[in-house]
């Protein structure tokens, strides 16, 4: 626009000059005073009414906004001419991006432009603008951390930004070409190097598991708003709920795919991720993932979007993966959490489950306990699960008290007095001639018998023969066959409820009836005391066994872990389909009540079990003729 104006002015002056020369040449007396004054008046008027440098700069900047950034690009000099202070080489690109995305009427004065540049943020070498949510009114950075610019497409590589491991500092690892190491960090606040930490096995989902397995330290760090963390001063990493309010909830952008994510006010790219296995980049331009500070078991929640679907869990949520980060401005939160859990409870003696503290708040909550008998308890600060360090004894102390505190990410806190009464219960269970105690799972809260069926005592070691117990054929009753030295027969039982006393030797099944195992599954699931387990107890499903062992937060990865587990599982070996004993003292096998693996793996006459040996623990299926250990769970 201003170029055309300059050309018109030049053309006008040129015409006037030619006219003056022409008049002078034809008129011997040259111009009259009146004519000369008229011409000079025209020239003076044109000069006085021509745009000055400030107006020309504002016209150019306004044109840049009108064209969406496709006209002549404003320079630092243009902003200086417009009397805008603070636009330098570091801020120029971000300033022009902001102008290009604005309406012309929002950038046509020095005051409006100054407000934009004053809102630019420089942090860790990157300049950011801000955007305001049309749904929540919250202020967000206009690009991912480390991004060169605001996205122009969903697969714009210049707007991907850096790839942070969850909860980690700006220390160089976030650069997509940083080196790698497989050594876990011993200090999550100061890793001491800039390498990306790989974690390539199923247990090692974290880059600093031993230093902060709960994630509490890193939640606190990424919630910091003083500029010492990954986000600029006054900004922090958002929670899952804050992202959902912008992207997924009713009344939000309600994105359904990666195109919607880019079209949202946040202009989110599909930047892919840096893989925890080897540090390689994957799915750039295909999938978008962005970290939150919200914990999820051994991982952390990360909203994601693909070509045709979206979500926020179960998609590469390992803390060791490198993902993008988008910061929001912290807003004053003066509302404390609210306790919704009871302030008193009654629990049985001789077990370790106490109470689960539950409080609600818009942000992440951290629990703590103090006073009274608080030293008698362990607390998971993120889940609120409180357990006894030592199983309580009614005869020793019948009532425990302490004070619970819930603190949110803004430091708001609330307290609640807690009273736990201990119930006096029968100390032992006697069933089929064996005496049992009980134990409570620290993982699921379920109650289990403290030893295998038929065992003389709780295990003293993994190869303690006195705790091996009996060896049951799958689904069969307590009829004498389970004794390790019972006699054998090759004749299959025709009645599963009256199979005789002998151990049936057969390659697949001990019964010629109930080929699909459904009747025996019902039998072992009974809780009336008529099956192999005491009244109120039953044989567990495969899933129940796995959640206490291989899938527990402290997983079983071999026979030593099995003994260290709260169930004190021994390496009792097994009795083969020919009646011979195998692997005593080196491996353990535990039947479940589950009839078979999923159909694609199922095999007739087989049922599911857990096994553990050496450094391996897993589940499998085998013929029902085999004699394995059995451990009962309370229904």
C-alpha cells in the first residue's frame, strides 16, 4: 500500500516539474507571481499531507495483518519507526507471527503493537507469544516448548519443538539429536548430563524410577512457576483435566483427530515422540502427544491425537518417552482440597490394610499424615493408600489415630482427623486338616491364605519343603490325589465329583467328562467350603494372580521375587502327567480357576497357571492332568 502511495507522489511532483519548465520555455516573462505561488502551494500541500515514517510503518504492518502474513514482512526498523519498543532479532519472528494472525484493526496503532511485544516471552532461548482459550479464558503459550514458530500445518516440523522426558529439566536431553544412555538418573532434579535416558524393558518404564518412583518430586518440579523449571515464569505444565477442558470435554474444542488438534486455538502439531527403547524418533507428522503433570500408575497422562481418533491414556505413556510440552499461565488457586473419604474405619487384625484417603481438587493432590500413631503406617502420597507397617494385633492396641493432610499443587491444604479401630477376629482357619492364616495384598487389598493348600507353614525360604503344600490336578477336589506320593492310575475319571483317590496319569486331562472344563471352573470358584478352599474363599482367576505378581507395582520376575512377594510363594515344583515330581526347589507353578487362554491361544483340555523360575515369571496353559500348587483368595 505505502509503495503505491510513494509512486503516486513522485509522479505528481514530476508532472508539476515538467509543467513549470514548459511554461517557462513558452513565456518569455516566465511564471507570474500568482502562477508561481499556486504551483508552490500544490507542492507544499503534497509534502505536508504525505505519510511520515511512522504512518508508512503502520500502513505496512497493517497490510501484513490484512494479508495473513503474505505481504512485505515488517522489519525491526519498521517497528522502530512505528515507535514500538523492544522488537529485536530474538523477538522479531514471534512478533510478526502475532501480527499475521491478528485482525488489521488490532495492530493499527502504536499502543496495540506495544502491547503485543510486551506480551512476548523469552525463555531458555525461545520466544513465545500467548493465546487465550475461548473456552476457559486461560492463557497458554502459543507454541510447544522449543518450537521455532507457531504451527502453519499439523505436520509443520518447525513447530514441533523439543521432546522432554516426563518431569525432567531443560538440560539438553530434550533436543531430538541429543545422545543416549541407559543409566537411570539418581537425582531427578539434577541429572548431571544432557543425554536422553533409554529404558528398554517392560519394568523400566521410567528414566528416574529409583530416585522418584512415585513421581511426586517431578510433579512438584513441573508445577513450579518461578521460571526455574521448563516453563517460563508464571507458567507451568498443565494437568490432564486442564487439557481436557480445552480439547475433549463438552463445550471445548472437542477434537476428534489430528486435524482438529491443529485447527484448535492451541494450533497443536502431530510431532510424534522420541522412543524410550533407543531414543529414536517415531510417528512425526502422524501422532501428537503432549505431557501433563497428572500421574497414571507407573506413567503419566498424555493426551494424544491421530488421523482418526484421540485420547489421553494407554498410548506411549511411559515416563521415559520424549514428548512435547505446552505451558499454561498459572492462575491463583486459593481453594483447598475437600476430603470425601470417611474419617473413621474398622479393620481386622492380623492384616496390613488400613484406609484410603480420598480428597477432591482441580489439581494434583499430595497426601501426608502426622501425629498420633502415624509412625505405625506407610502412606502412598499420590494414591492416599495407608497401610500398617506391621499387621495390628487387637490385644496390643485396639484404636489408632492420626491426622491426614491433603495438599494441592498451589499449596492449599486441608486436614482431617482419622480413627482406625481394630476388630478382634479368629486368628486361624482350619480346613481339611490344615491350619491357615491370612494376608492382605498391598497391591489390591484382597485377602489371601498365607500358604499353599496343604502346606505345614508359611515359607521360610523359596525352597522350604515344609511350605510346598499339595499338588492338585486342575479343578479336582480334595480327595487324596493331591498328596505328592499318592498312587497313580491311567483310567480317566468319569465323574469329576467322585474321581477316587488316585492321581490320574494322562497326557491331557484326568477326566473323560467336562471336556471344556466349565463344570470344574464352577467347582473351584465355589465359596461354600465344599470345594478345595475354605468357606468364603475360592481359587483365584488368572487375572487376580497376575495383579498380585507379574503385574504388581513391585512385580515378580523370578522365583526369588515370588518368595519376597507378600504371598511368600515357594518353588514347589510340580507333579507331571506321568506322576513324577519335577523342579522342586527351582521353580513354582500355581493353578488359576481360569479355564483357558483367549480363544486364539486356547487348546482343548488345558487351563491357565502362573510359573516362576530363575529370572522369569509369566503365565501359560497346560494339560489339566498336571499337579500344581493352589493358593486361595477371599471372595
